[in-house]
């Protein structure tokens, strides 16, 4: 399908592969990468030969370590933060709603936007180096959309969600496996093989039954979730704050920032 510098999408056998390829930036996502991922997902979903869509980061250090922070430097008004979260919701929501089963292969850091991608997948496999988290309370001072927070609550529960979002804690492989956040821990060299075995198993099951099951689950989740704009006031508050603007500048400069609370 596509072979670009930052994201590579191709079909091999029954698997549609989407590989994030910015290892020098721990595969941090640019707007272009999000759009390419979104378009590839739609194309794979329409391909009857594809039984599984697999996501993996290149480089051996990270799945995806969030959105590229440099892109936040030009944010000024509340609409910038709200538009960004809407864009992410559209991409991640589209991923969650795919009829084709999906798997995230987590090799190391799975942070921020990477965590959002993984949460929207049907299955998740990780290696021992997994570090799953959303450390924005420590790094940027921004705010996730309420839909992404809902996915986190659905998968890890309220107490752990508070630790991930408020204490900026990361979840490592052993804990992730014990709480059902990931389906299995496998070696880095075995992640692709795990996807191939999963695709083989799915290929032997009734496609309509699996589609019905996934659609039923998604309808239940949608019925339980708040409206997409239910946290727009909080997004506007955080993205227009002096703290957010200052933290972005300092993050890019790689210097510490002292929170002001305004």
C-alpha cells in the first residue's frame, strides 16, 4: 500500500501491517502519520483477504511515544486544543469501529497517543520492556478527551486510571498482564509471530459471528460513554493555560518546567 519514511503499511498474507517508523523520536506521531494510519485502516478493512490489522513500532524501543510535541508549539486559543482532541477522537474512534480485528504489538514505550491507539485495538501483546502510560500531568499539562479517558477506565478501572493520569505512573508488562490490559507477554522477536498466530486462529472462525460480537461490544461501550463534548471546557482550560504553553516550550528545549497552576 504505502512505504513512507514515517509510517509503513503493507499486506502480508492475512495481515494488514501498519508500522510506525520514527525510531529517532520513539515513533512520536505527526499529523501526517495519524492521517496515513487512518486511511490505511479503512483500506485494510475493505480488503476481504485481510483477517487482522496489526500495529507495531519500529526500532525496538517504542510502540508509539505519543504525539510529536513540536506540533503543539503554535496552539493559541481553546479551539486549537478542542480541534486536536476531536481529530484524535476521529482517528482512534475509527480504529475502534473497524470490522476487521486489530492487534497492537507493544515493544517498549506505549505512551500518550500510543496508549490511545493500543486501547482502541481488540488485542494487545507486549514484550517485557513495556511501559504503558499517559504522563501528561508530569510533562505537558494538557488534557485527554473524555472518550479516551473512558477507554482507559473501561480497561484498567477507576483506581488505576487515577494513578496513570494524576500520578503519571506507567504500567509495566507484569502488571499489564495481570489486569488484562495485555493478552500476553512475548519476546520482542516473537511479536510478529504472535500476530501471525492470531491471524491464523481468526481465519478459522466465523467472520459474521466475530463481526457481530465486536459490533455488540462497541454498541455497549458507546451507550455507556459520555458525549464527545462533555469535557470541552476542561480541554480548553488546559490547552490555553500558561502551564501548557510553558511546558511545551521546555519539553522541546529539554529543560525542566515549574508548574504555576494557571
